[in-house]
């Protein structure tokens, strides 16, 4: 026991004054005032550890933080709801990615299966004897013999029908009379060759023969036989070139275009059927011959051809029994009047 300096208060030792009862401490303080002693009991409660009010690192720091910031219960519920939604979204994304990978794998498997089936079909088509060629048919030919077309096509019986390609068409088109060619397959074993032939429209007089050409200037063949088509005089191409080339040169193709204009303009009056020769040596004054009418006709250039042919038709009808020359080579639009000069 200790006595304070003022001599009024007595302090007991801890062993004397402390008693632990249910977590409480009882302290007795004695004072002597005017010869009288008073005793005061001071009760001091020992704090209990409360997880809700104390911060324990790593255990409830977040909870304490939320509590200290006075977050309402409704906000807490919203946060928990958002956390649950985020978790749900994460799970949804994972499932979506998983399904996407599954679909991709399924597509790859299907594609591989399709390619495998196609490969098997192709192998079967190119190796099965049932698809070997047994018949070769030719359609559209009038001037070229069937055997010639089959020969130049290089198609053989026993070949696989699916191995026939564009090289066959190119082989056939090498023939001067073939303008277009088409190959058709009639399964299981028939090949059909369809061609479009060029036709002889004009001829060029050579020394001892004639060179046949079509409307596009392709040189078809040479023959000693005179064809029933107009003779063209005045091309630049030589006889040697006619024998070795497949088509006229550009300068002669331009002249050929003028000839086509003359022929087209004469169809309305049917004079085209009477023309036996066209001379194009003088481009300013073309000359045509009507052998059956015993007449030569100067038509000038290719201007006003339709009017010129109408006047020519009228003169032929009027002078059908006379031999001579018809002149329609002037400018009819400016008053020129065509005329006939008998021989």
C-alpha cells in the first residue's frame, strides 16, 4: 500500500485491489477527509474483442472499410448483385468461347469430310472403265468430213471421258473452216463434237486457181474450181502469201470492210445476187461487174450507197437487154444524175 504526497489518499497494490470477476476490475479508493474515511468503488469494464468493430488484417479489413464509410445496406446489395452479374458474364463468355471452338471444330470436320468425298468421286471418275469413250459424234459440219474432225481432235476411243480438255477444242479450231468448236459429254461414254463452220463469201483470182475467203478475211483454201461468189480484185496480198497465211493483213481487212458495205447496201434491191466481181484498186471509184446483165458499174466511194443502188436498179431494169456501163459515181445529193452508156 502506498500513501500519496497529500496524505489523503491511500493506494493499494494490484494484488490487494484487483479481483477479476467476469472480465471486470474492481478498484477501491480510500480517502480520509477531516478524520473520516470514505471508500469508492470504481468498476472498469474490460473490452471484449469484437470482429465487427476491430480491424483484423487479412480478415475483415474490407468489411471494416465499408462500415467506416457508412455505405448503406442497399448499396451493399447492389455491389453484391453486380459481383454476381460479373461472375455470370464471365461464365457466359467462357461458355460462348467454348461453344465457338466446338462449332469451329465441327465445321472443320464437315469440310474435311466433304473434301474427302469429292476426292473419292474424282478418283472414281478418272479411273472407272465405265467412263471410257466408246462413241464419238460430230454435229454442225457441212464441208469438213467427220473423219477429218475426229482425226484433228486427237480424241481416241478408250480414253477417259473426263480427261478431254480445251486442248481438244484448240486442235479442232486449227482447221481453217472451223470458226467455233464445243465438246459435250454424254455420260457414261459418248463424246459429241459440235462445230460452226466458216463459209466462202469471196474469192481471189490466182494464176491457175482461186483462193476462198470468208467475210472476216480468213483464207479457207485454194481450189481450181471457181466458186459461185464474187471475185475480189485489188487486195495487196501476194499469191505466195495466200498459200501460206491464214488471214488477210490489216490493210486488206480495211478494204474488205468497204466491200461488205457495198454488198449490204445492195441487198435491198437484190443486186447483191447479180455481182460477180468487185474491183477495189481505186478506192475513190470502186467498180462492180454484173456478168448476167453484161454490165460494168462505177459506184465511186462508199458514200450514199443506198441511193446509188436504187438508181442502179432502175437503170438495169430499163437497159436489161443492152450491154454497157452504168455510172452512179457522182454526188447524187448535190444533183448528180446517174446514167447508162451502151457499148
